[in-house]
C-alpha cells in the first residue's frame, strides 16, 4: 500500500567522505522507534481506509462503490502525498535536513490525529442534513490520504541519512506491511465490534499523537512537541466515549419518531422508534418493519407457502430474527418444529426482550417448538442434516454483493437438498415497483435450479407494492390454496389473487444471479428508488 517518494538524491558514496560535525547519527533506540512509528502509521492508515469504506457503505448502501471511493481514493491521494514529500527539507546539511524531516513528520502526525477522529463524524453529520455525501467522502479521503502518503517517505529519508538507501527501504517496507496487516485485522475484529464506528475513529486518531509523545522524547530537539502529542492523544481518547452520544444525537434527526432502543451489533446498527402506536425497526437506517402494517408483509410471506405445503410439520426460517414470521408459522397447528437461523444475535435478543417487539411477535421466539441458531444462513443452512416442508427466507434486500449471495443460484442449489420432496420455498423479493428487476431475477434464478416458480405481490403501506417468489418442484395452483388459520389481512379468496400480477411487471431480459456475477445488485439499485419517500 506504500507510495514512496524519491529519496534524498545524494548516495551513500556521495556523502561518505564528507565531514559534517553537526550531524549526530541515530541511536539504536531512535532507529527502532522510527521503525515502530512506520508500523503504527501504516496500521492507522489501513484502519482509516476501512473505517471510511464501512461508514460510506452504511450510509449509501452500495458497498462496492463505497469501498471503491474510500480505499481507491485514499491510495491515490497517498501517491500524491508521497510525491509532494520530496519538496520537504531540501535545503541545508544533513543535520539541518534531519531536524526538518523530523519536524515535518511531527506536524503531519498531529494533523492526522484529530482529522482521523472528527472527519468521519463530520461525514455522518453531512449525511444527516442530506448534504453532498459523495463529495464530502471524496474530500475527506483526499485529505487523509494525502497526509498518510507523506508519512512513510519522511521516515524513509530520516533513516536513509543514517543507514543508507538499501537498509532504510528494507526496514521501512517490512514494518509498513506488518503494520498494514495489523490495521486491516484490528479494525474489523477488535475496534468495530468492541467500540463502534466513531469511538474507533477517535482511538485510531489518538495513536499518531501518542506516537509523537514517545518518539519526541528520544530526540532532544523535538521534546517541546512531546507534550503536544500527549495532550492531543489524551483528548482524543477522552472524546471516544463522547462520540457515542454525539453520533446518537445526530442520528436522532434521521427518524421521524423518538428512538426507544439503539444497539450497535458487529454487523449493523439497530434502531427502534416509536410514535404513538407505530413502532418501527431500522437496520442501518433502512426500515425493516412498522407495527402498524407488518402483519400484511409477514402474512403474505408465510401463509402462501404454508398453504401450498401438504404437511407443514417442519419449517426452516432464514433471517426473520424479529420473530414476526415465526408468529405466523406457529399459527399452523400441524407445525412440530421451527428452526430459525439468523446472523445477528442482537436483533434476536432485542426482539425477544423488548416489550414493544415482544408484544407484536406474541412471544414467538420463546415458543418451545422453535429453535434459534445464530449463524450465517449461507453457510449453515445447506449444511443441515435434516429436510423441511417449508423454507421461508426473509433476508434483507440484495443491495450489496454480500447480501446478493443469499439470492444466488449457488445458494439455492446447495439449499435444495434441505427441501422435502413436496416442500415449498419462498423468499421476499424487494419492491415490485421500485425494483421490479429483483423479483424477475429471483424468479429466473429459482427457475434455473429446476423449481417451478410463482411470483406474487402484496401492498404494504410502509413499503408500497412488495414482491415474493414461491417455488416448488411441481407447479402450484393458487386457486387450491386454503387458509385454515386466523389472519388480519389475508383471506382465502385474496390468497389466490396475490398471484395475479400487474401488467407493468415484466420478467424478460434478466440475468440469473450467480455468486460469480451478482447481477441482482444492479436490479435492486434501480433509479426508481429516487422517487421513494
């Protein structure tokens, strides 16, 4: 990831015979501290890249583009910073240049520290006020990448004056790559799960400042900067816990109702709002359900599949951690076993314990017939050693490559052995109006694995027209579907009518969604969403 500028133009041979009485060679301790600073700079740079990419993907949903802008822009800016570093400390003898290079490095680190901590929160504020987020992300990436690109060349030139080009570059690159590995692992494995996004930014920002505190203590001419490094580092560490209420205060402006619960899981930000009788669940800002009308969605998701199953005794729920689909499944007296697989334990626990959600899902997550497994359905569901009469998939919309795999032909083919010979599979398929290609793509993909497909739609006021796809090895006649359980929205005549699709819903010219080519993402990100309120 390193962009190295041209090193000092003088060679070791050019300097070897000259006598510079003012130049003091680096001690072993000083060299080791400079190499340690290299590793820290690289680790922080990688962590900032990942942090910006993660934040952008949370805010805009398009993960590939978000990381492309954040990481690609950061690296390009590093290249510019690396080039510009050649114009720093070009005058004077070796002693003067060494002092100038060290001073420049100190100033760069003390600039990077607060910018790394506060600019991500500024981007979030820009998103909240509906500002130009992409422009803001580009500028933040450019500024931080530019500064990060200056760090390593400065350190290389300092070491090169003392060790020579070959040894300096070898040592710096070795620590640079080691630091990059550390940063790339520490952010997703430790910082983000333990502290959250914005406190992590403050912690990452504090590290360069604290590095200056340690480094400046070993260079007599830099000791006046030592206390600035300590002050900035401690202030940023103190800001880390404050970042949580600060970001919460900003986030409150995103919702039309007061927030009654807020949870940061390793996978997403979970928010529950309430206005009078309307309780809403949001994941990363996207509405998942409104208690005013969620029954329309979940009745439509569950009961056509259960009605088409001759003996709905064993049911597999994929996703559906809020318990609403489980509530509908458990209405069927024939059901003996329900296995629910959800990735996010925090969603399940919130839905089990929060009184608002528990009241609406009627305690379904604590029903003795239901087993909950916290796992990745993509991996764990095909690996099960039992079959099911109905498999009901309630995954998030496929707006990223990570989610697209849950709608891919490779996943469906691996899941097919888990479906009983006369079993039924159903999946939600996004908005049939704002993203009609998703419904068509899911239908084509299920067709490709040998299932007979039956797409249908329902109107959910919170979402608008919504699509589902029902599939079985043999064709289903919607007119034969029965509804022997109590529902609020569905009726037996309406059950068959769900499959009468509107004339403007076309299923032509769509690609099959594959693991190697997640075509469904482009269908989900259809420009019709721009008109959605």
